[in-house]
C-alpha cells in the first residue's frame, strides 16, 4: 500500500479558499432560485464574498415560502447548497 503525504499547509490553504468560491456560487444559486414575476427580487439580490443580500421589502415573505415558485424559500436551499459545496471541497483531501 502506497503512503500518501499531504502537507498541512496545503490543506489549510485549500480550506481558506473554500468560503470565497462557495459564497460566490451560493450567491448565484440563491439568485437563480429567487422567484421571478417582474424580476425585481432577482435584480435586487446581490452577493459578494461576505454574503448574500436580498434588498427588497418582501424578501422575508419570499424566503418563508410565500411564492409557489420557491415553496422552501431561498435561504434553506442555499444553506444546503453551501454544505454540499464544502463537502465536495473537503472530500478532495
């Protein structure tokens, strides 16, 4: 059986990179699953490395399943998406 050596610094460096990429993908995912009627909610959903911002008055209503287009809201599915992305990144090691 071959021995595999992974440097601690490589793992820590990779784990430090996860949040940036994951949050960018999560922001795109959140926006994608945001219900669309006239597009106001999607246009006013922004994201960056530090988080996702739903900047419209009825964001809470949409996030609690008010729309048939997003019966589970957007936050819970996005949290699940983030967890999946982190698992995939961690499994690489």
